[in-house]
C-alpha cells in the first residue's frame, strides 16, 4: 500500500529526541510510558515502539503494515460489546458499502477510496488516515501527546507542582481536549510573572476539596493537601489566568 505522507521527513526522529531529552528532566524512563497504549493507537508492536524510543535503527518497512493487516488489527482490537469481532456485513453496513467490497479490502484485492477509508476509521475510532499514513507518521502522531505531556510536567515540576498535574489530557480519549488542556497549563505556567511569590503559598490550604478525607489529626491526606496547594497556586495567578482553574479541576479528575 502506498502511504500518503504530509508530515516532515524527520518528524519521528524529532519527537523521539524530544521525549528522550525530557524523560530525565522529570525522573522518568521508557518503562514509565504506556507503550501498550501506543501499540493500541498505531498497530505497531510494543517491542518496535520501544526500539524506536531507544534509537535502534529500524527501516520504514519494519513499521509499516499492509492495508489488510491494519484492518485486521482494528477488527481484532475494537470489538463489539459482547467481545465478538464485527462481521464483514456489519462493517459494510456502517461504511455504507457492499459486503463484497469489505471482503476485498480485508483480502488486499482492493484499496479503499477516501470516503470508505474515512468511514472505517471513524467507526473504529482511530485518527484520520490511520489506514493510509506510513507507520512512521502514525507512530510520530501517537508519540506527540507524550512529548506534550512531558513538556507540561517539566514546567509544572519547575513550578514546584507535582504528579497531580500528570492526570492530564494525555490519558483522555479526546485528544483534542487533552492537547488544549496541556497547552493552557503550559502556556500559563511558562508566561513571565504568572507564578505567585513563595510567601503567597506559605499559608495552609484554604480551599475545601470535596471528597478529600482528613487523617485522624484533622489534616488532609498527602494527596489531598497536594491538590489544595496546586489549586491555591492557580488561584494566586493574576485574574486573567483564572480561567485555567476550571480546566485544571477537570484534568485532575475525581
């Protein structure tokens, strides 16, 4: 299958280099990354993803998969609620094409048009052009949110904010929302003059956090105090940055 690529030729190397530069800054290693999620998003085997991150020389053909292989991967990993794979007839109905065409796609006898490929990608809930991009481009796209999360975490660590902030959009199914949240936090904390002075944070937490259970001595548990401190830091930002507070609450989760 001929892949249609629009991203720069060195995009994968650039993303991998950025990830490898950022990991030591936040005290993490490759094993701390969810490589299984990358495999699920790309169809590229876990050991190959790990090899790319290590910088092992892999040819483009080692990351590429044929159209039938990609379709079979999606059909096997995105199943019906009862655990069974979707039948060719069900896929044909969802893509509004004939069962014979679906069979031909899975056998490699035919290539899908843009609309059919898009319909199948939408149905299986994968990124656009999953079926046509090269393996390198698919992997680079899947690794990009990890790079963004590491950038965000690095900024938050530099601002003395800890792992609470890692519960970010990288873990959400809505990648666009995740990226927007990351950019909002990173942009706010990296802007000059937006962090409060240390003395502004020295008072005990003043925010009541629903659901946090105090310890027997009446103090919040460590994670609860951490959330309070984080929220107070955001509240201490200048008013024009206050809108970030609600976004922070959303990405921290319950």
